[in-house]
RNA sequence: GCCGAUGUAGCUCAGCCGGUAGAGCAACUGAUUCGUAAUCAGUAGGUCACCAGUUCGAUUCUGGUCAUCGGCUCCA
C-alpha cells in the first residue's frame, strides 16, 4: 500500500504500486467499469489496464463522451481491420483513425471491396466482439517493431515506423486476438465493450493523402455506446439527405445542372434566380455602405496579361483559353486583373487610399471532373469579389473591417463558421519577406479581433496567404465561403504605385477578399442551412393565396393583386382542389405564408394566414398582413 | 485526374436465366365545390444515358464514352 490514487469525487485510496487503473476503479466504484472506456492518469490518457506506479489523480473517460466515443471508434477500426484480414487474407493495413462521427481504415487488397462485402465483414466483427478479446498494449523497440511488421508483410506499417522522428526509440503495439497493430492508443479494455457499430461506405484514398502514391481502399464506419444512439445517428443521416441542396433545388424548382449543357454549369430557374437576385441586391447595398466602388471587367483578357500576373504559369491548368482574331485570350478564373488596370488608369495619391473595387465577377475554372458537386463545386461561378488597394499601414484596419463584414453577413443568415489561416504553398510567387509580412498582417488582424483560428500550413493561394472562413453543409462537410488574401506580388508585377505624403512613389498592398465567396456555393449552403425553408425576406414566393372553392376566386384575385402592388412576392393557387391538398402542396414548397380565402374572408375582406410551421393566424385584414410581412422582411427574418 | 458504385416515364423505384417494359406520385381530361399536409375516375407519357460488339434477337451479356453519387487529391 504505497501509492495513493485520488478519484473524481476527491476520495483517496491507497494501493500497491503497479495496480491497474481497472483494479483501482473496481475498489472505488465497480459500476463505473461498465461505461468507462479508458482513463486519464494525471491527465494523460491511458488504458484501463495500464499499471499506476505513483501517486496519481485518476479521471474516467466515459464511453458517451466525445473522447470516449473517439477511443471506442478507434478500437472498432482495429476490430474491422482484423475482420477484413480474416475474411480477405492478404489484405494489408495502413492507418485507421477515429474521425468526426465515426472512423475509417485504409487497406490494400488485390480486389475492390464493395458494400456487398460489408455483411461478411460485419459478421466477422461480431464474432471478434463476442470472443471478447482484450486489447493488449506492448512496447517494442523500433527495430523489433520493424522486424515484426516485415515478417507480417505489413510494409505500410514499416514505412510509418521508419518515418518516425529519430529520437523515438520505442513504439507501442496493440493486440487483440491474433491481430497486431502499430498504435498509440489508448483502447477500450476488450472487444466485448463494442455494442453498436456499422460499416457505411467504401472509397479510394491515396496512401498518406498524396496523389502520386498508391490508392488504397478506405472503409468508413461508425460506432456508438449503444444501439439506440447508432439508430439515432443513422436517422440523422437520412434527415440530412433530405436537406441536400441538389434534391431541394429540384423539388423547389430552383436550378438544374444539365448533362446536355455540361457538367458544373448551373442553369437557374425563375425561383432560383430570384433568390440569387435578392442575395446580390442585399450585397450591393452592404458594399456601398462600406465604402466599396462597384466595377466590372471583361470575361476574357489577352493571354499576355495572364502571363504578367503569374496566372499563366501557376494557374493555367485551371483556365480556359480562346482565340479571337489570331490573339489568344484567357477566360478569367479570377477578377483581379481588370481591377489592377482600373487602379493603373491614373496617378494615385496616398489620399485616395484605400481603394475598394467590388465586382460580382463571374469566373470560369476548369475543375477536375471528380470534384464537381451540385452548387458547391462548379465550373462557372460568380464571386462577390473585391480588391482593396491600400498602404501597408492600412492593412490591419482593412482586414479588421473585412472580418467584421464577414461576421455581420454570417449573422444575417445565422451561420456559425470556422476560421483558418493558410500559409505559403509550394508552388508560389513572391519573396520570403513579402510572404512573412503578409502572413503576419493577417495573423495580427485575427489576434486583434480576438478571432480564434487554426493554421493550415501550405494552403495559401499562389500569390499570398489567406484567412478562410468555412461553413458546414447538411452532411457536416465544410465549405470555404469568405476568404481574405494578402498580396504584395500583383502590385509589384503590375508596377502599381501611389504618391506618398513625402512626394515619393510607393507600392500599395492588395487584399483580395470575398464575403459570401461564390454565390452558387453560398446558395447551396444556404438552402441546406434552412432545409429549403428560406427566411421570408429571401423566399422567392413569400405567400400563396389559396381559395376554398371556386366562388372565392374573384375576391382572392383582388387580394393577390393588392399584395403584388405592395411589393410582396405572392402566388395564386386557385386550382379546383380540396383545401387540404393545396395546403399540402404549398407546405411542400416551403412557402412561408398560405393565405386561405373562404366565405368568412370574402365577407370580412380579410385573409386567413397559415404559416409553414402550421400556425394559424386567424382572419386578419389584408393591410395588416402586408404590414406584418414588411416588418418581417425589414428585420431580415 | 484517381478508386468504387450507379444510370429504366418529370420524380421515387420494380423488371428472374437475353424474346424491345411496369407501379406509385406528378402531368392532362372529366366529375366533385370541399375550411388548414393527399377527392374520385379516366388518359397520355419511355431510342431502357450514348456508341460499338456478341447474338436469329440486347434494357438484360462484353467493351468504350458521357454523366451522376460516395470518397481521395485539388478548391470559392
């Protein structure tokens, strides 16, 4: 009895050193073992059967906590790897981490796996779980580990060990049954603790995420503490599918992407175009309020200009070219060039700066076929683009103003977002000094504004570092919308200057920025965010006038006219159908207000609004409804 | 671009071992005139993605192309 362990309720119990965490818990509160996947010994995650050698504080990792689920899923991935190797002998394993909402494991096998194989694999996994194999941790020297995996013909594991930093002398392995994996851990105590799991999909994935490497087969799966949580999650996935903007785009008649027209090219239908128009109108006003000037450049510019800017060297693969009068033109993939030429059109004084050129600029980019995705990833899109030319000392306040603008815009739509700072990529232009200056400027602005962010090494644009703002779609996939990019290079290449207070020529700095990003992508995220039920101010149809019977049509017609007159986007729905049917149709179109017109309304010269969430507002005068709607729109609801 | 899957009516999907196709919803027509999520009946609608090949005969088998979906890489 020579060490003391302090438990979460501050109770202290003495043990012999080397007691396992599980034994300690058993003496404290035995029942915790049922739902504890691992522990933290003095805040360090560890297995339940790790020995405790000194006085320690012991915390529990609950199976239902985020950390606990991640450990559980990681353990399930090992079980899956074991099952796959047993069902498909010769399969090589590589890596298999827990991810948000599940896990995956990457394999190499001579035949492709299909979803039909899942039943077999799952069956074998259940067998492994039923056998309740303990997860046994072992520490091995590097050399011994390499030898072990070489013998087992696991060259990916060998490569992983060989690539560990030089000072790493020992690695840890985990065994369950006959399966051995290189792994940091911790893991659940034994396979029997797995109560609910499911394999979800199979996909190709490059070894170590590099497209020059071999493509492995990745199996995705998920797992939960119990069956009902798993069922809830699978249900959630089904619900998310119903929010998919591609599906809603068709159901709500917003847009199409037509094979005959070409992949990645969006055709906006009347309602989709109206939505787009409403967003763009709002944006123009917001930009004018913030000191931006609206400009517009041509769709094609001579190739020499793209050579000058560096796009031809660094972005050519993504560009389309065309020939006019024996001159080669590049179809613009970005809007900056024209903006540079506007700046250059006269001599600029320091008093003119900053200059903020705003353009709803339509660009074309040759995206690889495999990346196209509804409105989210297309080949022609319109950016709410601006280029700000300013003095270096104005950089900080300009970046802050943009971050503020982004925050305001996201607030209007009720979006939460994540921020990333992307630094210099490999294939880039400009000097180290400029890159450092630019990166520091962005970083400082983030810090000054107390915006929390993550650093994304090497993910900047070829001409400068950037701050990315990411939104999530219905399936939790993140999409970059707003971005701020700092650029010293283009002003240099275009020899931009301004006359400073000292009467000398100086070089301005340029910020590239978008707020919503690509209108198409933003619309996609927006549609999913609202599950198609757009706020009233953005709804292409704000209300629909519905008659109870044909005899109400004349009065209903005057109501509709009055609404249109008042600037409300109203539709007539006077079909000879039962009221319930028409309500249902309007409901499925997610129209905010259904105005029911029956005898009572004709009599009282009123309307009976019903909201799309089933609320009945009773019979109210038309003017009152108009005022209500106008107020809601005013508040951007 | 890479890996895998898929492509049948406007939509969602059936269609066995090769003998040129069906359902529900939507559409259209008629009846019904109805008070808050589906009235009834009838009609019409398909070059089975496209192009080759095998075959007496291909939606079905084989090859190619295109597109879509899920990922990877890339990106707004």
